[in-house]
C-alpha cells in the first residue's frame, strides 16, 4: 500500500486568492495565531518541541530545541530570522511556498516570534527571486494593515515588526551565520562559533534562524496539535514535507507527503521517468548531499534512513537523472558552482574548489589521468571536515560519491570527453520534441 | 552621475527599517543599481555617506554579491540557469541560442544595450528546468526557441509575461523592487501546474493532510 | 604557568587555571586561553597565518588545525579555547592534525607565485618557513595559477601584490580593529577574493605600515623598502622611537651603514607591537643633508673648521657673554643630552636661562610642570587607560600627537572605557574612539573644565579615572590650572602628554628654568645642595632662578641675552618671531645635525649625531624610560652631551659627557623627594569675541624629521579649513576659505564639520599651505578673521 500524499502547506494552492489575507483567512488562516497569542510562549516552544519538527533547510535540527536555546529574561532584544535564501542546486520548495502561500510563512513568523519573545523578525529572501519577495512583502503589509503585525497584536500586548529583506546573490548566505553577517550589511561570510546565534546572533543578540518551510509548518502544528502532526512521518522524522521533484521525470513538481515516503513512491506520483528512460542516479536533497542509485529507491525519505544510506535528506527536493546523463559533467558543473559560491574566507574551500574544478574540467574534456582520480579523492578529503563551514564539506561531496558508483565514467574521461560519452542532446528535456 | 537626493532620501528610508542602519546596505545597493544600471563609484559613495561607513566597506560588500554589476546592464538582464540540472536538461542549449540571438556573453551586454546575459546558478525552480529569468522574473520550462522568442518579443517591445510573476518591466525596475518589495505587482499569477502537481493528484485520489483533532 | 609531565593531584591548581594536555604534556593556563597560545607556552609551534595575538581570532586560514580527543573533526587551535582536561594533539602527535595542516599548506601554495627570490619577505616569510616545516616537498598542482596585475598602490606608501596574498585578513582586520581605518578590505569572493580599497579612496591610515609587518607573506610592501634589501643581509638593533612621546620600541634594520627600514617592536607595556607610519618611515633625515664638520662664521659666512678651532671660538664667544646667556634645547633630545645641556647651562654658563619647550608655552605651564610632572614617578600607565572609567582628553589630539596612546585609547574604548575630549570639534580620531566631545572654544578650555557635564564629572570621581592634557594646553590660559584642580577635586590621575619624544626627559633632566634635575626647585636650598654635591661644585655657584618661555624670549629680543647655545631647535616652531629675537644676540652656538634657521645665524655650528649614532634614553609620556643603543657602532658623530663636554672643557670646566657617566649621575641624584614647587593658579580667559583658531600639528606634516620620504609625505592628510556650516555660511564661505591673521593669510579648502563650535576654524599648524605661525602670525586660541577669499588657483 503506497504512502498517500498529504497536502497541508500546499492544500489550497489552487485557490487564486490564497496569497491574499482574505484568501488565506477563508481557509482557516490566522486562527493558529489567535490560539497562540492566548497561550504562554513557553508552551508554544513546548508544543513545537513535542511535535518533533525538524529544520527543513537541510540540517534537520529539532526546531523546538533551537527555540529553547534562546535565553529568556536576559534583557536583550531577541530576533527571528527566516532563512529564505533557497539556493541549493536542486532545492525549489521554499520559493514556491512564498509565492503560493506567503501568509502561512507570515503567520508562522508571528507565532515563532511570540514564542521566542522576539519583537523583530526578518525574512531574508535571496535577491534573484523578486516575485517571491514581493509576494511576501505584500503579505506582510496586509498583515500589518490588519493589525496582525505591529503594536499590541490582537490585544495580546505583543509587539512585532517584520522586515522583508532582499539578498543580492550569494549561495553562502544560506549558511545561517553568513546570512546574519549579510543581514547586518556585511560580506556574507560565516562567523566563528561559539558564540552560537541563539546566544549572540543578529546584532550580537539571541537569534533564531529557521527555514521558510520550517516556519510555514508552525501555524498548522499550533492549530491542529502535536498528535495530528506526529501521525505523519516516523518517530525521528515526524510530519510531512514539501518534496519538490525535478529531473528526467514525467511530471516534475511539488508533492507534499509524509516523511518516510520512498523515492519510488514519489517517482510514481511524478509519473515515473520520461519515456524510455530509467533512473541512473538521484540526489535526495540538493547537490550538497551524496548521490544515490536505483538500489536506494525503496528507502524511506527520512533523516535517519538517508543518513544510514550515507547521504542526507537535505532539503528534501530530489533530483532524478536518467541514463543520458554524464556523471562527469554533472559533478564538474556542481564543483564549478561551489567554486563560484565559495566565500573565500577559508583556505580549503577557496583553494580546494579552485583546484578540484580545474582538474574536473580536464576530465570533462577527456583529459583526466588515472592518478588524478585519486588526487581528487585526496583533495576532497583535504576539504571535508577542515573547512570553516559546511559549504566546503558540500563541495567535497559530489565527486567521491560519483566515483563510488560511476568509476568507469571517470576512467573513460581520461580519454573520452563527457560529450562524447553522452550526447548532451539526449539529456535535454525538449530533445524528443525536436525543439532544437 | 551622482546619486540624486531623492534616492538618498529613499536610502535613508530603507535604513530606517532596521535596528542598525548598516543592515540596509544590500537593499540600498539594489536601489543605487536601479538608478545607475550598475554599481558605480557614485552609488558606493552615496551608500557610504548615508550609512557613515567607508567607501571601502561598501566596495567590499558590493563586490561580494553577484547581483551587483560592474558594467552597465542595459535594458534587460537575462539569466539562464546552467547549473547541473537545468544545464544538462537543456539550459546549455538555451544559453547557446541566447548568446547567438543577442550577441552578448556571460556578464556582458549586447551591443545595443538591450540584453545583458548571465549564466546564473540554481534559481530554485528545478522542477521547471530549464529555467531562464528576465530581469530576475521566472521564465520557466524554456527551450532554445521559446527563449529566443522571448528575446524577440522584448526587442519588438511586446508585452511579455513571466510564467510565474508579473509582466516584464526592465532591469532597473526589478532592482527597485528589491529595495522596495511591496511594488503593487503581487497579484500576478504565480502558481503553475507543477506547483500543483501533487495537490492535483491528491484531490483526484481524495488524499488529505487531515484536519485538527 | 606550571609545566609537569603528568598532571598531579598534589599540585594545587588555582581555580582560574585549567589544565590542558598538549602532545602528552600538561600545562596549567588561565581559563579562556586559546590552544595555540597554550602550545606556545610549551614551545610547541603550530603553523598559523591568520592568527595574531592582538587581533580577534577568525580561524580562516585553517593552517593550525589540531586534533582534540572526543571531537570528530580537527579544530583550529587559534580559535579553540582550552577546557580542563582537554587532550590536544598537534602535528607532532596526530596524523589527523599533520595531514590537515599539510593539506592546508598545499592549498595555500597552489596560487602562490614562486617569486621568493625577488620578494621582500623572502628570508623572513612565515609562508616560506612553514612550507618548509609542514609542506609537501613537491606540488601536485599542475593547473594554471591565479594571477593579478601587480603591484597596486593601496596608498602612496603601501603596495600590494595580490597574487602573493593568502587571504589571512590580518591587514584588513588590523585596519578595522586596531587602527579604526576600515579602508583596506577584502573585496570580491571565493578564489577571486583579494585585498583592496575603494576605487577613489586609498588606505588612509597613520598606522598603515603595521599591515606590512603583520602580513605573513610578501603581499604588502612599502614603497620605501621594496626591493632594497634581503632580510638576511640586514643587521637589526632594538631602538626607541625619537619622534613622539608614545615611546615605541622599534627595531632598526641597517645594511652597509644605511638604515633600510624600521619596524614596530614588541613591548606589551607600551606599543604592544604597533607603531605609526612616522615612526616607521620617517628616518631618511638621519642620512640626508647632514652637517659633518664644525663650522665657524668668518666675514659673515660659515666655513669648515677643525674641532679644536671651533670649540675654542665657541668657548671664547660664550665666555665673553658671561652669564647673560641662555640655552635652548630641542624637544627631541635624549634625556642624557638634555641633562648635559642643563648642567652645562648651570655650570659652564652659570645661568638658569634654559628651556626645552621649542613651541608655544607659558609660565603657567612651567609652574604646572614643576608642581605636577617633573621628576614624578609613573602615575598613569598605558595599561591604566584600558581600566579607567573615563579618560578625559584636554587640548590633546592623540591620533596626531601621540598615536600609540590613540591606539590604546581605541582599545580601551572597545572595552567600554568612555573617552571625552575638550576641544572645539569632534575629530576623526575622537569618532574612532567613540568619544564624546566637550565643546570648548580654542583658548577657553579652562572654562569648559570648570563646567564639565555632570556625568563626566562623576565618572572622573570613580577610581582609575584619567585626565590627559596635551602640549596645546599651554596655549589656553588657565587650562592647566583647571586640569590640576579637576584632578585634585575628583581624584582622577593627571597625565601630561607632550608631543615630542624628548620633552618629558628634558623636564626631568632639568632643562627648564627653575628646575634642577629630578624636579628639584632651584629655589630650594636642600635641592640646590643635593645637586651641587653630585656636580662637585659649591651650592653658591649654582645660579638663581632664571628665565624661560616668553620671558626668556623677551630678554633675548631686548638684547639682554648676549650668548645662546641652541641644540636641535627649529625656530619656526615658536609662535613668536624667534629668528628676529635671536638676531639680536651677539654670539650663537648651534649644536645641529642639519642646517636650519639657527645654523644660518650661528657663529659656531658644532655637528652632533642623530639617534642611530648614539645611545640614550627617552622618557615617554608615562615617565617610562625608553633606553636605546647605538645602531652604528663606528659612527664618527658625537652626541650633544659629548660635544658639550668638549665645549665645557674648552671653557675650563670638567663635565664628562659619556652616556654611562651621565646616567650614573642622574641615578645618584634620583627624583626630588622634598617639597614640590606650587602652582599659582592662572585664571581662565573669557574673551569670546571674534573667530578663534583651533590648531595642532598633524602627525604627518612639514616637520623636518619627516623630510626625505616622498611616499610618506604623500600620505599626509591634506590641508583643510574645518568649520561648522553655520560659520561658513555666516561668512559667505563656500568651498574655499581664507583665514587672516596679523602676519598674513591662509587659503584652504573648506571641510564642513557640524560638530565644530560656531565661530571657530581649524587649520593644521604646520602643513603644506598652512604654517599658521608664519603665515598667520596666530596660534591656537588666537583671534583670526574669516572670509571666502579669492578664488583658489586664480581661476576666474
């Protein structure tokens, strides 16, 4: 029996007016806020803890625990910062949430701010998506106009200001401390920890940084309860997930389903692979997590099962590639991305991505050597675990995983270019239609 | 050209949104870019003056983020995602077609100043690969021919709709939106079939997320 | 610190110590110590580039990765704080650490050019050295190296070779955290990340040279030193800086009897390891345009003479003048030389007419120095500034006048020490110290001190509060009296911060009328007899209180003084026309190393050595001795003291001039413990009419000891006339203003500064286009007239 889809955050996306306050209210929006403001902030933190909600940005850190790290009664201002910098290759779920259902995010922001006693919240959205930015800005303005943001919200005595902030093009700002530096008007380079943001984050004050989807879960948990939430997913990965499927599948798109659904099930919902094609490799949650193969299609998509398989759930946005794909080319392109996005702060990431990319480009052109295949493994090892932040670790991820499963392609790339090994046109999604 | 006093006033307004004025620097640079079509020394100096920081501190920030351009962008910024997924699924071909159609290259503008091309990184629209952007508005699921058609329409001054977003304006208008995001264009349709893929199946098959207990 | 091979329960570890075990060796270190520092204490050297003990850790270069038991990933030793019982393994005991370090070193060398043979840093390069100790013997990198155009000027003095840079960010962090001049920044991103400045604004910092010194590669070099020498060909001598009273420890490097460069040297109590660009780069004067031989005037012209002849002529001339003589000592004399002048005046000339203050001064100041400063032990130290509840600056602009005091005050300010400044406007330096302005019209500082805001008054009453007065206070009637009174009322410690390196030493050495060495009042019989005994003369042979300051000037100007000995004085440094006055003197002996306005009118010129040619001592503003040795051991030049000894000998007095003998004598005398001279409080002037001039000397200006380094000169701040918008407006002043004084006018570009009090204009005292004494005939606090002047540059 297959796992059913569970549209919650996405349930009313087919309503034309969902992005408006009226539309959102018509489907029960902001009732959770009402409830929340009548509840003690600590018990909201308790609810979120009990729900077992884990961060949907990639790391899967328990959200309630993160909130509880904020020291209360410390006399300092507290801040909530929403990480809406979705830039991970393969990740495409936060931007759709903001475009389709911005008020779910805004309501979550208000509740979360109330819980952690923040009077200022910031939604940091990557600059390259003006349409998501304007939707959220519109929703925030409507909420302000309706008294849901501002002074003494709904007579609760709680004050909140929400600022929608545009980034300017830097993947590294998805790293939470880099995001804070960026939000403070600096180069987005990660900060030394400790101190952790919960103690000294934005403006050196206690700060919670949560992903868009994480925050969008909050109103539903508060409204419908912990037990309702926990009926989905597994013990360690409770709840549901906005999965975004992309690649050589028939119907790529958004599929909201419980955690624990398998890739094979998701693939079925997505109409299976395009005609005449089969899964060559797939990546559960962004290019920063190791790739998997068809043998892993039946694993549950949970934080724990993915970890056991040597990868991570990551952003929960599977990319699926078929047999027309050159792994060498795919990995090279990812490394070019990491090289471009390395912030430059630490040596291993800055210099390592520079070097590895240069070597991989030789492979892509059929000029790699056997020795360099091992050198690359070694270089990835010189980055992983030694860089300042997770970007370096991520950059060290694609090649070793690819080599593990597709060593022959790299061997072939010592004499045959990627394009000769795999006709690039065959991989185009419009190739069949002859669009070229 | 020196940044106008009204722009400086808007910069101060942006700075007023934040507990610490310097937080406004990124949107302020977008605003400067909306006036100058690139980040100029004048733009940098204006930000520095408004925030009372050094031009070097602003330069450090302006050169870190890829959306800030060091040469005139011209009328339209055209992005083509050539990261792995979009690139391999056809973005590379779209890129080739667009460079040919415009004569522009990566981070350079066409001779007529109409189009500035950029190989962009993942645009968070992988389900809609290959993805192109026009003035950072989504043009999803493009093919080489559909992408070129967009260019031609723009060149002819015809109205072009983003696939998930408003009617295309120009680069400077988008940059202004990034500084003042509540731009009155939020009513543009922004949900497409792919965003509804799961919901559609769920509805057909009667699957729900369940209600409050 | 305790070192044992195994932690023993019997050793009582104080609570503030924690024990960390590094490579199997336990060490107790204060809580909060970084692993890299704890390892240093054990003599275990961990590679590092971004780490610098005086900068905040960033853990960016990753060269110092070490393994910690129980921690899955290698950690940066430079940012990891020790915890009790922590087991650390460095490259010496851990393959994980060694491989991590080797990996980082390999990455650092990828894009680093192999230009060590032509690089200034080659031979003293941390990258070179650490590549030898932890690098791979051969590179595996065969791709193309990253290149940049080279070099680029980040300032007129500092050059940057970007491809050598390892992005450690020491320079940019120094500029921001230490100097407060964030004009040198990391630009771009990723592999393109590079150090740079804004397009149209250079790295404008008085402390820029430090970035060269802390650069762990050869990316930053100075125009002065670039390609001049190889480190291993240099001889290094520890020295002290002769420019200001901050008292920096320096290292002077020379090659073939030529100083090639100077570095800030490590003295945690004083300059930590920083110095200012003047101290680093202004040394060309030592070699250029020197006077090598004695000169005597014959038929109106100076001609070369032998030492015996010149000494004989000088002795004869001075003896003819009798006791109607005076001694003028420059503010950069060593303490030993100043002592020799003081003794020479009292014994050989028999006069107490002596003054080291070759600048604006006052009788009030002399009394202040006698009562509160001369011969006193250290009352305020650098370290005290960091602990003070408040530091009140009076007529003192530390960034220009004592730059290392400025750096320490910045550090203090970041440590929540409040800084307040009594001045006419909030300077750039004050802003960098987060300071508060206590507005005072120039010359009316005393009134401001008498009416301080309540919160400042209260803070000054807290233990540890400090008042620092600068040399400019002498130009503000009553200011020093008011400062002394404030100190007495509140209990705040009072520090006098002279601008020049030798002033405090000269004061203590007795080079001021009325004060014998050690702060002894010449009017005090006990003091007189102590000095007479050590000097081997009768007490009655000591002169009575003589003249100094304006009284001495008047005496010279009236022709009552017939003979003058001048050592190291620039006449243009006096607010009054000293040249005209000296012109009335019958006989002038000049001890000098360069030609000057004094040598131009001297009857005898006796050449003396510069600091590299002698040893000596400066007292810094704290009163801390800053002894230094002779750099050029075989220098042929004599110290002032040695020349004075010869001259005294020619006059029939035996006054030994060896440094050791002088130090021994000063040591025997020691400080005065008897009753100190008291001060007659001077009342404040309250004239508020007219526009007032505020002025001080910029750090980099037309000072003669800065001559000879065009790159340094090019980094001087441009001359501006600073005033409030209202002041400018009320005089119809636009972009340019003309300031008129009794002697003439200065026209300068206007800088509007609304922190400035109205009806005040600020000009640099001695900069290009603005030598206020000469050009205006006015000084600090004087009334001037403002107008829009004529169009600059004659454009019409």
